[in-house]
């Protein structure tokens, strides 16, 4: 079974594809709570989509640079990074790096310089839309752009919300899961009213699901009642392989493609891709 799953996920023949959207989908992965699986979700969805025929760009907007680490993209001091794009108008194309071993996947890294960007952006003209302009000016066409946000609601996250059309919120299946979420939704509504009228929360993903606990079950029901069909059917289990992978500079997709964690992210990516195509049909039809 594991070997079969691994072949399905790694897709060595390139025959299995996930549908490509009719226009680029810019998705901001946000939740101001730390440790809910934002970066893990960004990295694994991006890798799954890229392995199945999509062109994907990951923008690491978290000063900790964990998405860059998870994709094994250099992001030590001195590497050109997203900070240069936001503050010095360096084109995104000059900063994006190809991810080794995964054609069709690029990453704009974050270095520690980004920690100062929150303060420096305060005095910059049109500070909320710097990232949106940088993405729009990129000459290549991507199917997906994932923006990994820092666990806060500062100017970096606002830049991500202004640049995106969709917000994906990972929610941990634990007590207090929905606490603080209202604040995030309020901020998204404010950005929609004042800066980006097309922004919507399109996707909720349940992470760190432990099927042995009643609590996980209760949280899942709560979230599904609250957000309805925005919640993906795929849920991400608590899985050792998912937590180990970043320390090897890999996504769980390539680190242990036969694992339950890899399969869950693969299913979530496929669902995300299929939903995008259905939404497009809904818009055009």
C-alpha cells in the first residue's frame, strides 16, 4: 500500500495531473495563531500541485523563513529575498529560486532581514500593496501563488491579504481552535472593504487531527458547522513524518511519500485543484 501511495504522490511518469486553473490563483495561507500548520500546509500543497503538472510559486513572508527551509532554498543573510522586493522594488523574478528536484516549483525566500520590514514599511508609499505589485509584475504565469504569512496581523500579513484573491486558513483540531479566528476574519473583512474587494476566505483545512480523541471530533464538527463547504473533506492527521520532514529540508511528499501525512496533503491539494475548476465553471456558467 505504501509503495502504491508513494508512486501516486511522486508521479514519476508525470502522467497523473491535477487540473490547472483557468487563471492564476493567489492564495494567502493565514492564521495569527502560531503552530497550526501554516508553513507545513503551504509547502506540502505547493509540492503536491507542482508534482502533478502545475506551475507554483511560494512566497515566504515569515521572517523565520520556515517555508524556505522546508523547500531547501538558501535563505541565510545576504541572499536576495522578499524583503528586497518589498522595500527596494527588486523584481520578484530576480529573487525567486527554483526548488531542487521539483520542476515547476519556485520559492521567494525570506531571510532575517524581513523582521525589520514591518517597521520599515510604515513610512513607504502604498505600503499595503507592495507585494501585490511585485507579483503582478512577474513575467512568468503561475497556476498557483501561495503566500506563507507570519503568525501575526501586521503589515506583512496585510500585504499578503491585498495580494491574494483567496485565503486558506489551517485550523488545528485542538481546544481554543476557533479562538482568535474572529479577529482574523474581521481583519480579512476590513481588507476587503478598504483595499481588496475580491478577497474571500475560500478554504479551511483541519490540521493535527488525532482520531483517537473526542476533542478532535468535536472541533471538526464545530468548524464544519461554522464554515460549511469551505472546509476541505481531507483532514491532516498528527503524523511524525510531517513534523520530521522540514529538518531534512523536504516536504513530507518527498521525505516519506508513502506516509499517511503525505497522502492527506495529496488529497487536500487535489480537492483544492478540483474546487478551483468548479468555481471557474460556476463563474462562467
